[in-house]
C-alpha cells in the first residue's frame, strides 16, 4: 500500500536506484505471474482494504456512485467471465469506446484479468478515426454505449474481424443488429471466484494509438510489466499516500488516463475520483471541494483555462485540501506555475513522458526546487540526454538544443508498434530511444522544452496527425489539395489549421469553411477539426509534388522559411 512520503531529496532517491524497489513493494519476483488487473483490485483486497473506496464517480447532471476495492474486484471478475463466455481469448484485442463512465474503468480491469489486450479509444473519435484503429488492431470486440453505437454501425461491415459489439446501457433487444449484445454490470450476478489469466512480464496488456507525421496512427503495445514503472512513478512523483483523494482529469482514451488514471492509483490502493463532464472552472472547483481532493493531475490547457476564468472565482470554494499539483501532456509555461503558487499556495509540477514511454520520464519531484518553465529532471533509473540531430551523439556540454533521448530498458517502455516493425526500429538510434521532442539541459540537469522534431500537432495535450487530417480533407467533395499545420493559440498553445485548394466550381466562403470543419469533426474528432482554414490558389510543393508543411508552418508562426530550393517552379 502507499506509504507516507518523506520528501526525500532527488539525490537520495537516485542513489543506488533499482526497479527492484517497486518489485519488492509489489511482492513480485522475476518469472512470477504479473497481471495488472489483479494487482489493481484483488491484491488490494488481500491487503485488508476490500472495504476502502476505490472510485468516486460523478456524471452529467450530478449523478454519482462509489465503488469499493471489493466492488471493482467483483466487477472485473464479472466482465472477464462475460467476455470468456463469448469466446474472447488471451491476446484478443477488446476496444473500450465509452465516455468516462464507471464501466470504462471496470472493463479495463476485467479485460486484463482475463488476458485480452485492452484498446482504449477516445469516445469523441469519429467513424473514420475509429475505423483506422480497429482495422489496424484486428479488434475482436468493442464495448461501447448506445450514444456511440451509430459510429460503430457505420463502419461495422468493413471490419470482418469485429465479432461483438457490446452495449453497456439500456436498449430494446429488438433494436439490436447482428453481433450486438447487451451487457448490464448492475444486472449481472457478481462473480466471486475467477481464474486470473497467468500473464507474465512480457505478456501484452494495453494498446494505445498515437499520431504520426506521414502515416496512419501507430498502435503502441505495452506489457503487464509496465506496472513496475507506473506504480513507482505514481508513488514518488504524484506522491500518493494511503489517505489521499486523487483526481486525474485525463480521459483513459489517452495514455495518461490509463497509466495514471487507473493503473497507478489503484495499484497503490488509493481512492480516486472521476468527473465525466465538459470543462467548466466552476464545476471543476466545486468537484475538488466536494470530494476534498488532495492530489490533482491535470493538463496545461486546463490550467490556462482556469487562469482565464480569473482569480476571484476561486475565493468561492474551499480548496484547502489540495496538497500536491502536477501537470502533463504539453509544456507547462512558467506563468501557469507562478499563477498556481499565487492562488493555490503551491505550484503545478510539470512532468514529461509519452504514449511510447508508458510512464513519467522527466519530472519535478515534490519538494524539489522548481524552475518555472522547466520540465524538471529525469526520474531515477532513467538515463536521458539530448542528441546532436546530425550525429545522434550526446552533446558534451550543457545548454545545447538537441533531441530528447533515453536509454532503453525501463519497465513501461513500449515493446512494439502494432504490425509496424519498421517504424518501431526507427525510434532507436545508436542505443538511444528518440522521443521526437527537442530540449536543452542546464548545468543542474534540468530539461527545457523547445518543441517537436516532427509535424505532429500538440493541441491541448492531444497529438493530432497532420497526415490523418489531410487525408480526411481530401474526401470532402470541394477539396482538391490540403496541407495541415499548427497555429498559435492562447489556451491550447497550438491548434489545427488547414491550407486548402478547391476543385473547379467551388468558391471560398464562410459556409463552405464551416462545412469543411464539421466534416472533419464528424469523421475524425473535435480535436482534429481545423480551427482555421485558409484557401489558397496553390500550395507550396517540392518538384516531386510533396506538400512542404514546414513552409506552411513557418508562414503561420512568423518563422524563417529557410531553404526553398526544392520548391516547384511557378
């Protein structure tokens, strides 16, 4: 169980570090069975905390529910039993396509307990984004809600491997299509005894999808041994203790929402709360006050939105329970750190990691000196550096801007890109994992973020593939060519912007612009929807016809365009 923090220094934590620290605390030995679902529920019950609250849930309209650790243990067993009854087997991919309702969190445990691979997807995805990811994974079953069923039905005929569509809320049996099954957790008899799948360290566990620059989204495959990293980083970085009420605002469709919104806190036996509603400063403060939240893990976009809402509103709420604040998803600007210290009496601690890393890599520890604007220092056991982009060798001196890279081997590191060995190999050069981000390191070992090394757009902490948006734009009947890049944004740091040429017979106007935006919103997601569209007579292209995104990006950000000798002639 989580222990009391003593705020040991970074140097003390780093001295003689070994991942065996986590293995010992989790009572795991090399070669043992290690199943994340069991560790996050059954183990906590066996430690004498079956009656402790595991989940406090609040949905739209204020409806709320609470679950103990015994409740989530039984729920995992019941869902696992149901999936097995359908013939779902170890290694099959089961997709979770739901809002942040209790069934999402409980199904996550059940899928892992019965040995399948859980594939969480953001519920705001449109049918095309959903299709690409289900097709790539060869997903056998999807668990969803009635409200999202329409998207699934539109693509179902193109997914012959998708045998089962499981709906967790009420529908009339007569309204179901072939392969659609109703499953009510509340209406099922709880399963007390369940044979946990004997998964080992390298057994696949979670499949998360991330965005690429020039291709389809990549499925990042993790293993059950990732628990070792996720447990210890949660304990040391988020400083979770036995009596904490923890709130992670991330959606489990993204890796933060699973690594630190399910696995980390529940492997520590901590009470966590979930708010399933859109952003509202007042609603968020009210939720934190009502539940006496002590540790809060959120994103810079949300923090900047809270800043925009003003300081006065905070005075209406008692937030004195807050003990530790942390941030993830995108660079945390220094203004946000200074602001949180002013209004909450404590700073947000920035953390840096990725879907591929599976756990926190660079961080500001509790009690550690924070340099506003800095990402912090590497977690103990993580060897990091910045590489010369030309040689892929570490810079010998401090202060040089280069590629953030890590020595492979930490427990939560991805084991593969699903069915894409070539792209996986490209992530490793000269014995280093390449993050795709740039930074510099000062003389105290603090990292300072500079930007992405590719074209992937980080909007509000969510990565959007320009290729995916460009491909979808070309399906609109009016669009001839498209180039997608980012544009500056006060709240989200950057948002999607599309540069478009039109087919003959189509004229730029506000109605067409809105139609194109909504087209992308429905097909991909609200995150991928261009926030601005610029119609052009022609796009900058190389002589071979490739659209030069860097030129569009430079135009939008007011940067030097650089060498354009490869541009096609007029």
